[in-house]
C-alpha cells in the first residue's frame, strides 16, 4: 500500500483475492499511507475488479460455474473460490455479497459475467442492484 500511495493514482483490488473485511483493512492502510505521502484519500479512487458474475437460482448451475468454469480458468481450487465474495448464485445472495463490499468501502465494482454476458448484465441490473441499499458504481469488466 505504501507503493500504491506513493506512485499510484488509484487502487484496484481483485474480488477473488479479497473479502469485505480484508478490503476494509486495506483501505484503512491505504488511507494511512496516503496521509504519509501527502495525498488526500478523497481524491484517490479505489475499486474492486474481477468480480465474477453469474446469477442463477439453480444451485447445480452455480456450482458448475465455480468448479467447472472458474476454477480451471484460474488454476485455483473451487473451495477457495467458494469463500470469495463472488456474485455467483441467486440474486439475493449476489446482492448480499455486493452489499458487504459496499459496506466495506467499495464505491466501484467491476463485474465480469462468466457466460451469456448481456443476459447476465440485465439480470444484475434488474434483480441485484435494486436490493443493495447504497449502490456503488458497477461496470462490466
């Protein structure tokens, strides 16, 4: 975070490498480092990217997206991905995960649909974002 504060003009975290708690802790560290570097936190944007997205009510389909698509693509165990705040599963679960990221300080979240991109983005807009009390700026990756 020292290097980000000193040399960067913003910070981009990866959703599959963090949790809401770790994101909040990192933002706090970043604020400290920005103060040391003489930069204002308010003018230093941060966001969360690689927020994999697949909205489905079908538990089997959600599991196939994690274990059959995402895990092999990332060369990571499916178990590790299941504990990440990814937006995979029912709209309500996705909204809870997104709300946790927003509560942790995320103001921009870049989503990345795993399949059927246009339909997934429509479902996200129609069924997920309306359930999140404080909505971040959400953009397709």
